[in-house]
C-alpha cells in the first residue's frame, strides 16, 4: 500500500516556498512611478524577510510598462541574500538579454493559455509567443540562467471563459520539451476555485513530477487563500504572492490583487508550515506600500496585525470586572 500523502491540515514543519511577485505583478499596475531607490529598498527588505524567490521586476518595453522602466538598475543594485532566487519577467529575447546582463538568477517567461488573452496582453497569437519564447529559452540556456514559464489564464479567461485543461497541458509539454524545469499555473484574473485547483494541480504534478510547479492566484473573488490550501492538498509547495496584496494585469479586465504574501505566510505559519519568512519584517515592508503607491492596500494582516498581536483591555476594565464579580455567580 502506498503511504498516505500528508494531510494539508498538519504542517509538521514542511517547507512551503513563498515567492514574492509584488514588485513586478504589483507595481506594473500602479499609475505612479515608485522611485528606483524605494524599489531597491523594498526588494532588500523582502530579501531580509527571508522569501524563497523574489520577482524583482520585468524587462518589458518601457512604453508598455512604464512603471518598471528602471528594471536594469533595480536588479543590478539590490543586495542579494544567499538562498533567495532573484527572478525577472521577460517577454522576448531583448528582455532576456537585458535581464541576463543585470544578473537575473531566473527568467520568468509569460504567455497565456488563452488565445484571446494572449493577443490582448502580448499582441501575438500563442503560436507566435511560443516561437519567440523558444528563442528566449535558448538564450537563457546558453547563458546558464534558469527559466520558469508562467502560463496565464490556466483556470479561466476573462474573455473566453473556460480554458480546456488539454490546451494548458499542451503548452506545458511544449516548454518541458525545450528543457524548461519550472512552470507556474496562473489564475490571472481570480477565476480559480478550490475543487478545480485541486484537480488541475494533482494532474500537473502526476504528469510532470520533476518540474517545479508554482501556483499563482489572484484574490479577485476572495478565493485566494482557499485556492492555496486546495493546491497544497494536491501536493503543491510553491506559491506566488504579493506584498500587501498588490497586483493585477493591465490587459485583463477586472483583474485585481494577488494573494497577499503576509496573509499566506501568517496562515501557513499558524498551521505549522515552515515558510522561512519573518512575518514581522514582511508586514513592516507591506506597511510601507501605501506611502509609495498612494493608496491603501488590501492586506488584512497589515491592517489587523497577526493573531498574536493582542489589544490592551479597554479603559475602565478593572472597575467593570470588579462590578461583575461583586454580583456573584
Ligand atoms: N525591453 C525594452 N524595450 C523593448 C522590449 C524589451 N524587452 N521589447 C520591445 N521593446 C521596444 C522596442 O525596441 C520598440 O521600441 P521603439 O518603438 O522605440 O522602436 C518597442 O518596444 C516596440 O517593440 P515591438 O517589438 O514592436 O513590440 P510590441 O510593441 O509588439 O510589444 C511586448 C511587445 C510584449 C514587448 C510589449 O507589448 C511588452 O513589453 N508588453 C508587456 C507585457 C506585460 O508585461 N504584461 C504584464 C505581464 S502579465
Ligand atoms: Zn498575476
């Protein structure tokens, strides 16, 4: 009899990799330009907090994503912590060359499992994107830099609706055939729900046991953390999350924040998992965001504090207690 997989309800010190995407997925959406020195300071704070991977920026066209036009400087000037992987999104060979030059540990390539979303986001058919990304993979391989492929709209497309799993698996297989060993299944617009997540995660892990599979959820419809747990129940141990719950996609109507890093870390630590992350430092970094982006953030932990953050008893409590006790049982 094969051993039972460990229950998701007992962390028992198991490692879950929390991969920070706020500096990329979050800031790419923001209308304000966060000053370069503040981006670098945030990345350094995230490194110090112990995140397993940080997607630092994206090497896209500065006209397409002006908020990240300082990608080269940011990636070059951050302080690197041994044990953290510094990743960057690249859409094409030009981006790959820039990212490699700036010493990215990993290139994160992106295309959509949905034809409509791919055309809207990347202005290419999926076949054209794949052709271009195959060249990016070759560029990275000859430079000895790791590649991860993020597939958008795996759990549904905001324009097409359902995306057939066979379509998704077809694209994963094409990248695996090129030698890619990291794949992220992205719920770009928060359409995923727990039973679907469990099924697709289990299917991906069974078919590609040697590929590092990351799950990337947005909390658009309030199912983010439930989806993380559903994926963990199917064996997943790598999750993208964004500081403060920032995030979205400029070409995906209605998209909103990623699952929030400090909410994920807070929940998983209470459940006995090891995220390697210092929650207080992470929350302190999140609390710097409103001043940088010019608006509030959806993070419940930044607002409420962790479960252990107790409040003082209200004024007059001693008298209140004495009166109640004086009344007898
Ligand atoms: N880095 C810097 N500049 C780039 C670039 C890169 N990686 N890729 C393209 N450019 C520049 C070109 O040099 C060109 O500049 P010019 O107008 O001064 O000559 C301009 O961008 C347009 O290039 P082109 O090859 O025609 O690309 P495009 O206009 O079809 O844009 C993308 C294609 C994908 C590069 C662009 O739309 C993009 O970067 N999009 C961002 C997608 C994204 O990150 N979405 C969110 C993530 S889900
Ligand atoms: Zn996203």
